[in-house]
C-alpha cells in the first residue's frame, strides 16, 4: 500500500501489507491443522517490517521535476517464511492451534493499530491543509 510521499504513512502502509500477509499465513496453517505431515509456517513481523523499511530507505527515486510524486520502487516487502520444526503430533503435523490463534490476534491488533495511526495522520494532514 503506497501512500503518497510521506515516510510515516508508507511505513504504516507496509505494516498493513505485512499484517495482511501474516493473517493469510495463519489462515493457511489453520486450514491444514488436520493434514498429516504439514509443517506450520511462520515469520517474524518485526524483522519483516525492519527489512521492508531498510529496503525502501536504500531505494529512493530521484525527482527530476518538482511536480513528480516520489514513490518507492518495490511494491511488496519480502517476507522470510520458515517452517516450524517444533515437536508436533504423531502424524508429523506441527500446527499448534493455540499459537496460531495468538498469532492471528497479534496480527489483528497490529493491523488495527496501524490503520488507526494512518487515519490519525491523514486527519492531521487535513487539519494542516484547512
């Protein structure tokens, strides 16, 4: 989610993208809770967001005209997904439904906080304009 040329809004937009992708990963794990041999997949939200912001900080496009809107080059942050190797059940499945629900709740809270911060930042910009 690219939002104009504001680094705070862009970082929060990337946080929304990462939260959304994490929720999809958790949904995939939950959907495969009864699949024999399935290895749960996970990633570190903080590391993904840090890698995303570092990647974009290094890739600043050059404005050749003051009327050009500056945008980040990449669209989606790279997320390092890893399989869980924790001892699972007898069938080899490593999905821990309690952990997945906790991860989903954390992702939902981060998404809600990021979206509220975006709304507040946009409201501040509107106030500054008027």
